[in-house]
C-alpha cells in the first residue's frame, strides 16, 4: 500500500489524566511513529503521558493520525501545542468519573482555536456498574452547556477489552467525511518541528506536520530561528520512504549538517524564513472564554501558546480613546478586549498565522486556566506608548472667598499650581481656573453656581499621562 496516496487527517486526542485516551490510541492504531505511544522515557517511569504522541491507522481513503497529548494538569501546555495541527478532536471521558477539570480545559482549548468537530468517547465501560443510557444523557446535558451542543456524537468503549472500537471507527469516518479539509499545497514550506533525534551515520531526524507547501528530496531547508540549513536526504511518512510530501502529511525528514543540540520545540523547517516574524512584543484582540472567571489586570502573567511552543509573558489590556491606548483592567464579564503582550523571549510567528492560545497556568489546576484565544493584530519591535490616568486629591480650603472657590493639595507650590491651570476636574467641579497665593493653592470652577460646597470637600484632578511598558 502506498501510504502517500491516502488523504491525511489529524485527530487530536484529549482527556483528563487516567481517562484512558492513550489506551484508546493504542487500540485504534496500526502504525506507531518514533514519537509514538508514551515514547518518552519518563512516560514509562511515571505511568502517564508526558509528551505528544503520534500514531496512525487507515480508515477508507484516509490516513488518520492520532495526536495524543498529556492529560495531566501540569502538562496542559504540551496538549495545547498540539491544537495547531489537528482537524478535529476526540474527547475521552472515563464513564465512571464523568467530565473532570482537564476535560473542561481541553474543550476550551479546542473551542478557542476554532475546531468545530468533536467526538466524545466514554471509556472503561467494562468497569461501569450503572445504566449506560442514563450516563449518555448526563453527558449530553453537559455538552449542551458548551458551544458543541448536546447532539455531539458519543461512543461507549472499553479500550482495554477492545469493545466498541469498530463503531467508534465508523463514527470517526463519518465525522471526517464532513470536514472541509483545505490544505495550502501552494507556497512556502512550513514545518513546525515537534520531535528530533540523531541517528549515527545518518544525521538529524526531524519530525513534524507539513502545514504548507510541497517538499521534495534534495531540497534545502533552513531551520529557524537557529539559522541552520541542510539538504533533505530522506522523507518518510509513517516509516514509508517517499520522494515528495504535501501539506497535511506527517513526515520525518533526514537533514545532514544540523546541530541537533540547538534544536527545540518551537523551531520551524522552511524554505522561506521571511514568512515569519521573530519578536517579543505583540498586540492582540483577545476572545476570553465565558467560563474563565478571573479578571485580567494590567500586567497579569499569562502563558501564550504560539504554534508548538508555550511561553510566559505579561498582558496589558487597554481601551482606545482616539488613537491613544488607555490602561485598564478587564473583568470576567468583558468578553473581547485589546491588549499588548510582552513575551519573556523572542518567538517565531507565522505572518499568515494569526490565532494564539492564552492560559493562566499559574492558577491552581483545580480551576479552569484557559483564558481563550487571541488574534494577533500587530507586531511591535519597540515598546508601544500607553496612557493612564493619575488621580490627585485635593480639598476645599475656602468655598466663599471673593476670588472664587479655593482648593489646596493639588499642587505643592505656586510653580506647580501654574502648571495645572486649565486642567479638567471631576464633577461637580470643572477646571483649574487660576493660582491663589504662593503655597500651591488654586481657584477652581464649579458646574452650578448654586451648588452647595463646604470646607473639606474633596477635589479630584484626573490627568492623562503617557508611559512605555518597559518603564513600568
């Protein structure tokens, strides 16, 4: 069988730890990649998935690749990195426990990055003592509260005992048939590198999903941002040697001359480095999820998943007043806001890839930590200008002076008082009209002449001041 003739489809596999999703992958799959089921040495030691695994099986005309990410709360950022490359998702739930916290986090991740088609798998039915139909209805009610709706396809299986797998495969096939798969075969070669390793006498082996373009043997690729390049000596699709690969294929490539010690997840193989920006300041429009309940203060630490990489940064929400960005704090009721994000390190961003995932992984894993998604509006190479209001408080010293209402405390000297003449004041006062005396007192206007003002009443001066984020 020529595997390159099959239509590649990438199916994400998500679920709370111990839901049995890796067992589901093993039961469905015919082909295990080098980065396959719990290939990482620590996975075997700890008995949990700690890295992305790739397995595959043939389903009619499709080559279905299962992308299995960790379910453990501490490893959610690794699962998040798989979302860029998947076309639909399987959500595995232990039927004995029902939906759990990481189930919710995975659903928000999938939903935030516009993956519309999911299949729910209720696993471990061999251990279930209750009424399966009643449990299915409970699950439907749960999904009815999400954007996926109560009519999601649900399959009951025992991965351990190989029960229900054929029906599940039929359901996967039906879902794939409905997908509107669009691959960018024309244009630059874009391969996010997810795994890499050396083979003695052969050289570096890089694995990844070809997101865009067509790759041929003997083409030269550059690995960015490490600025290393080499010629493609071999291409494989799940252990089969091929001469060409196209967008959508999961591939392993052999490139000689690459310093593998410099590689990391977040590097790309490409024939056009100019298809990427390399930066650490981005301006975004955030679509914060309705289930994320925390407020977002100016300077909140966030985790940003861009492609296969999740890094730490700080987010600075703002609202616009004319062309000015005004510092603000966003409550959980405000869905959709603009912000600037300062990343702790420079990252590669595809110029035509505009959606990223935002998380608060500093929060306890017992809470939902996925904020939502964000669309990149602009790349900055210098710290952008912001504005904030500084509020000064003064008090009425003499409300009945023949020159007007005298206020103290907004300036400390006559020179300082002179500088704030004409500044707006908070109601019921209007503006600073003039200075008074030599010790910083001022004369203030009032909205209504008959307004009752007494000695000691507060007077607020709200000044708009500019600053750069790096100076905070």
